[in-house]
């Protein structure tokens, strides 16, 4: 049975490879394909540049949102509205703006500074007191 499966797989592969490439394309279709490939390469290069820039931005955002050591909630609350956005799974991920946790991808939840402090203390994080 295993031998038959191998033979069938080999036959299917051969049919696919030769069936796909055996047909000669008209000259105009060849040119279109070549132009599409050049365009894809150009897009790929731009995507790579954008991806690199996004990685740097994401890294900066991650560093600003993931807090370690003694956490200063007053400093995180830049707009001084008494609220921050905190991840309900990674408690030390806190921002003054809505967003997603860079560690787990969860949407940050808006909480008061007192609630953020309560959450941090409950999960054994240190808070910088005023």
C-alpha cells in the first residue's frame, strides 16, 4: 500500500511539473510576466525597507510600553488625565495611549492610575511612590 502511494505521488508530481511548464506562452504573455516579476521585486524591496522601519518603531514602542523594576505610573500618564492603558495579562505593559501589547498582542485596557497600581501590586510588581 505504501509503495502504491509513493508511485501515485510521483506520478502526480510529474504531471504537475510537466503539465505546467510544457505549454509555451505567447510572446506578449512572456513580457507581461517579466514586467510583473520586476514590479514584484520592486515592491519586495520597498516592503523590506518598510518592514525594517516598522521593526525599529515597534522596538521603540515596546521599550516604552514594557516597564521593569520600579514602575512610575505618574511618569507614564503623560497627559495627566489619571488614566493609562494596561495589558490584563502582561501587567507591566502600560501606555498612556491605546494600543496592543507588544508581548502577547492583546488590546490594552483603559484603567485609572489607582487600578493600574492595584493590578501591579497584586502581581508582585514594584511601584514608584510619589
